[in-house]
């Protein structure tokens, strides 16, 4: 989620929709909103309210400097983990 918010300011339903478009990412509003609340409490995202023409105001989320740093850190760790798993899989199938 932080990666999506790193490039765009989005509201909760936008996040659910974008994540559902990615193969293998199954999520719902019931899982997104508690996570967004935790990210906000942890200072990784900031929010602002925007009036909506079609309903109640929407809370938009965007990464903070700390959130952008967390995305960069996670991306580096993920690449190392992925490479280690790929190495083990290659060894196990040769």
C-alpha cells in the first residue's frame, strides 16, 4: 500500500480497487482501513479530507517522508529475500 501511496494520493476505495487489479492480491475494505489507520498512527502516511460530489467527504492518503523511507528500505530487503529464495529454488531443481 505504501508503494501505491508513494506515487499517488488515494482514498481507501481507490486502494482496494488498485490492489484487486494485481493478480494474487486479494483484499477488501475491511483489511485496508485498519491498515491505513495504523500507517497514519505510525506517521508513515498523512491524510486530508476532500469533499465528494457523489457522497460523503473522502479521506485521501499519501506517504510522508518516513513512509517513503520505509518503502525504499522494504524494497531493498525484498530484493535480497527474493534473490535468496530464487537461489534456493534453483539449487533445489537442478
